[in-house]
C-alpha cells in the first residue's frame, strides 16, 4: 500500500514538472516589435523624386546648311564640318532670349531663280551673274554686284577682288589671308559661326574657301562664303553674302559665277 502511494506521488510530481516546462516555452511577442517605426520629416524630403526634365526643342530659323555644290566624282573640295558656335567678343554681355517651346516653325522661303548675263570686269576676266544687279567697280581691284531687292533686311552681294602679291607668296599664306578676312567680318555680328577651311580651285588655281553665318544686333541673319586662290602673283577672291533664309538660292548664284569665270 505504501509503495502504491509513493508511486502515485512520484507520477504527480513528474506531471507537475512537465507542465511547468511547457509553460516556460511559451514566448510572448514584445509590444515594441510591432510598434510602427516613426518617420522623420527629413527622411521624407530626401526621398522625394525630382520632377522630370522637360525636353526643349527650338525651331529651325533658316535654311539648313548645304554644301556649295553637290558631290561629284570630279569635285575639287573636301567636306566641311561645322565649327562651334561662338558668341562674338564684340557683342557685349546682352543675353540671348530663348524661343518658347510652342513657337511655330517659320515658313521656309521659296527658292529664287535668276536670269544671267555676262559681265566684263575691268579686273581682267568675265563671268555670268544675275541680270540687273547694281554694279560697283573699282578698276584697280574690286568688282561688286548688289541685288537691288532687299530680302529679310539684306541685299545680297557678289564681290570679286584681285590683289598683287610677291613672287615668294606661298599657298599656305592664302589660308592665313582667308582667316584674317573672316576675323574682320566677325566684328559686325553678335553671333558668329564658321565651318572648316577647305581646299578648292578657282579659275583652275589652287586656293581655299570657308562658309560663315552671322547674326547682327537687330537679329538679321546673314550667310556667306569667301573663296581665295593664288594665281601666279595675284590673289583672286570671290565671295558672297545674303540673307540666311535664302542661303541655298544665293549659293547657287555663287556657283554659277565661279563656274563661268574666265
């Protein structure tokens, strides 16, 4: 009987011990673990995404650049890459306003066609140029043809000059002379852009030419070209300037004059 009571007491103790262990294994989640994390105002400001950048496009303001002549297998000049646009140092510090995005694209100017006639210059050669243009002639060195019709504030001109040089004058000095003339022209423009100087013949003489684009203080756009060749002991220069909006039309005039000079 005593053994039975002792065994029953032992079983009760074991049951109580096992119940206590099971209660110790229960883990309660701490309140801090589910508490929402506080958000600081500085964190919100630093996470804001910058607004998207609006792409701004500007309308074409004149005819696109074109080579003086179309490429051909017997062309005698090389391709000209456009040079960087620069702000003239003579233009002051006046800021240039930007056109609004929704500004309408200007209507392209129609091509101009001309009737040509032969001019006999006192410089010693003849050529074909538009008929009816006004002549300004210096018998010694200069022949100028001016279009009597003003287009976009510009009266186009074809200018031919001849000057004497020493027998030791070299072809590379022609390029220097060309750059000097371009620098002189630059003084009259607020914005100025030139292309790369390239070799090209004039009246079968070796020489160089370059193209320029300028904008005056009142917003007038001018495009032009200077072409100089070394002809024995002479420098022969053929140039033109015209409204930038009619650049292609007047470039064809230059080509016609160049191709008919003799």
